C-alpha cells in the first residue's frame, strides 16, 4: 500500500472513527511503520529503519492539505545561539513569575488564617 494513501486513511479515521484509528495505528506499527501526526491532525507514515538523509527535512502542512518540503542547512538541528539564549531568558522569566504567584498564594492563604 502507498504511504500517502496510508496517511490519507489515518487522517480520515482520526477525524471520524477514533476507535478504528487506534487499532489501525497499532496494526501499522506492528507492520514496521512509524506514524507522525502534526498539531492539525494530519499524518505522515514512514517505514521504520528507513534511509537516513544528510539534510534535515521538515514537512509543514498548509491549510489546503498540501505538503510543502522545507530543508534546513543546519545539520545539528539546533537553532543558533541567539535564539537559544532568548528562549532560555523567556523561560527563566516565566519560571520566576510562576514562583512569585505561588509565594503570593501561600502568603495570602496563611494571612487569612
């Protein structure tokens, strides 16, 4: 069976018949396929242990259901140092906010007693 037709079948089952979707996924996994699903519910089916490519490929699904292939020249797959630093700072600020909210909640609950 064609991998694209398997992907289409899984897309349809995921939307309309979830119980059959689960059983079909298990069946395909036992047959040696890997199944990927993006956030919009579209699937990609590949053979397990397939060829390893030198370039990292990323599939982005457009709204009309077509697939566009984007390749990255960054072989390590990591974003550059500036992006990682910015993300780390944003996570640190968010963590600090969450800790402050927790302390405020504990303080208010102790103050009310």
